[in-house]
C-alpha cells in the first residue's frame, strides 16, 4: 500500500515537472526575442572584443577561454530577470504556492527550461566563437564540455537571485549583484578547463570540479530557489 502511494506521488511529481517544463519551452519559443537576445549578445562580445583590444591571433587565442566564458556568463544573466516574472505578474506563482504540490518541483522545471533555451544554445554556439577568437581546435571539446557542465550551474545559481527579486519592478541589476560573486568559481574552473585544453594539459580535474558544483547545486539550489520565491511573493 505504501509503495503504491509512493509510486503515485512520484508519477504526480514527474507529470508536474514535465507540464511546467513543456509550458515554459512553448512560451519561450513564442517569444522569439527572449531566445535570440542572449545568443546575439554572446556573438557581439566575440565580435567586438578583437576590435576593442587587438586583432592579433596569438593574443586572441590566449584570452579566448576567458572571453567566451565571461560572454556566456553575462548572456545567462541577461535572461534571468524573466525566469519568474511572467508567472508572478499573472498570479501563477501564488496559485502554485497554494497548491499541495512542492514548489521546488516547479522551480526546478523552470530552471531546466531556462537552461535548454539559453545554456544549451550558448554551448552549441561556442565553437563558432572559438574560431572567431582563434582558439586552437584541440580546445573545442574542452570548451563545449566545460560549458555543458557549467551553464546548468549558472542557471541554478541565477534562479536564486531571480526568485529573490521577482517582486521588484526593476530587479535585473540586483540579480547581477546577488549572483555574480557566486558565479566566480564556475568562471574560474570553466575558463581554466579551456585554457588547459588549449595547451594540451588534462582537463578532467577541471571538469570534475565543475561536475561537483553542478551536483551540489542540483541538490541544494531547488530548496534555496523555492524559499527565495516564497519570501519574495509573500513579502
């Protein structure tokens, strides 16, 4: 009897996660600008950086890991303000908080949808930016692997700041102030992995550290995100 109730509860949570995930994806694809803006920003950074600093290939190849990772980080920040905004404006968040289903499941589904529409496209686009910045071809795998593991962590951490500021009219700048310090370890190990790959050193250690941060964020962030949303909406 207990096993039957547990299976029913698990199925209900899984269906709720899938429903919220699918809904957020559909809304994102209807708002084309929300999908395009982070990618355009990502591309603009790689395009303008050589013009503003130096077009010399050796110099660009040396700084490419940091430039690509900083661009990915800022592009992720660009899309965080709208993570909970529309649900807050139409009252959906309040209805979810009053429902018997765990709020953290909804938050985790929204974070997953945010990564699919932001982090994953940035990861797939990163080799193009690497080529534009003369990153060695041997480093492309390390670049994509580090972004594939690191960008979900950026979404999880950023969602905490988005939850805390969802009740504010202009919370975009405040999100940056809240989450940027927490982004620094991901930035260091992510760019370090690409730098190591570009000079032929092993990247497994860097990727393992990024994976550990992702695992820690996956376990702890849903609780922090749901608490942040409750504080912001209830307050």
